[in-house]
C-alpha cells in the first residue's frame, strides 16, 4: 500500500508542529524546512484543519497550531484523515467488478492485512514518531528559530 503525497506531507506538517510546541508555524516556513511545495502544503493544512487536527489563524501572529495532544494522536488517525481509499484490492472497495468476488478467499486475507496494518499505525502516536526532538529540529533547521518564539 502506498499513501498519497498529501498524507506524507500531513505527517511532516504535524511533526514540524510537534517539535516546536507552543508556537505557530506558517505554511511557508514548513514548506521551506521540508523542501516541498507551498501550494501542496496549503491544501494539506486545509484538510488537517477540516479534520480538527490543526487550527489555522490568518494575519499577523497567525499560523498553524497543533490542536490534538501528540500523545493521543495516532499515525492511523492522521492517515484516515488524509486518505480516502484503503481498498488495496478491488473487492475491498465500494465497486466490485471482479468475477470471482464472493467465491475466492482473497478478500478476507487482504481485509486481515489491512486490519493488521492499521493496528500498527494506531499503536504509534505523533509523540512516538517525534521523540527525537533535537534531531528533528536540527534536520529542519529549527534550532535558531526556536529562540524567537
């Protein structure tokens, strides 16, 4: 299974916010730190806000703020908020055109695999994947910026 670029960028946005607690970040700042498109991040942030994971504030002193506790926000929550389709095979999706659907055992195997996949993602929180604060801040060039919170 491969997630969309938007899901990947959502993780990056949330990691960025997690390692700079108590401060708001701009889309431009995050895009520059991660070397990704600001345009794409705008869409990602809108979706994260719609899912209630972040708050956005316009204007001077505005920016993006993490709304959920990183210790309770799971990677599974983030993926579910960002992805629309987890049908790794056609028979798991809403449209079933496979001629052997219902008579072969593949559907149950892939359903179990998807359940196991989400069990792993649901066991990992944003806090868990951002545990190396200093390493993440260094990789993102945030060390100098944190003093000006």
